[in-house]
C-alpha cells in the first residue's frame, strides 16, 4: 500500500479529529476541554515554529467551538508548513492527539 503524501496525511488526521469533536456529545466535549486546549496550544506552537506570527496566548472558547478552533489552527499550520518534514511532524502531533481522545 502506498503511503499518503504528507499533505494528505495531515489533512486526513485533521479531519478525523474535527469530525470526532463535531459528533461528540456536549457533556463529553466539556469533559475533554483540557485535551482540546492542549492540542490547540500545540498547533499554535507548530505554526509559530513554521514561521507564522501566531499569537502566544489562546483565547478562551466554549466546548461547542472545539472543532472549529482545531480546524482553524490546523489550517494555519498547513498554510505555513514549508516542507514535507514539517507536515509529517504536524500530522504526527495530530495522530497522537486523536489517539488520546475518547
């Protein structure tokens, strides 16, 4: 089986997380907010490492906005990644986060 291209792998992982968050009951989303916040901060750090002047502070957001926050920050990471290696490291971060979700 062929390995997906780094951009395809990143996109796949991002959508898997976003889909999971969007379909999760609100009560469960509220219970995993620390994990979602940790992922959001990791995405901000990646974007900053890739050269994006991302903010260092993450604004407060409601549990209902979790999927949207992750999608926006993930899209920022994808837009500022300049190499396959950067996309692969970002996809690895997303894979680890997805596996940690309930």
